[in-house]
């Protein structure tokens, strides 16, 4: 580093970097509306709940790295629902009026 300090990267840091990369693809995937998106949202919620239970009950999971991973999982759940709702609203607003 320019400051002279040494930056050490741990395995946990690698997991966080990889998780952020996967999160990017999840956000991009959430912009598509399909019948599979509901299943994706349900699975995201189940993974977050499972991680939360593990964080609270398993002593080895009570680390700051795991807490940050859970934060990213929560962002995935919130972002997935938010993006899907916005895309669905836009699709409804752009659809032609069926007339009679």
C-alpha cells in the first residue's frame, strides 16, 4: 500500500467479495418478471431465515463476517421485492388499455 501498511485478505473477506458479486447478479435477475421470480423471492427469504437461526443458535456462526453476510442476504430480500414491485408497476402502467 502507498501508506506502507500491509493489507491482509482473509477467507472471510473473500466470501464477502464473492457474495457481493453474486448479489449484483441477483439484482439484475430481479428486473425480469416471470413466474419463477416468486419462487426466487421465497427461496431468498428462506435462506435469510435459515442464516438468522444459525447465527443465533450456532456458536461458530456468531462472527462479524457471518453477520455481514446476513446483512447482504437481507438486502437481497428487500431489493428483490422492491425491484419486482417497481417493474410490475411499470409493466401495468405501460400495458395498453383493453377496451370495449
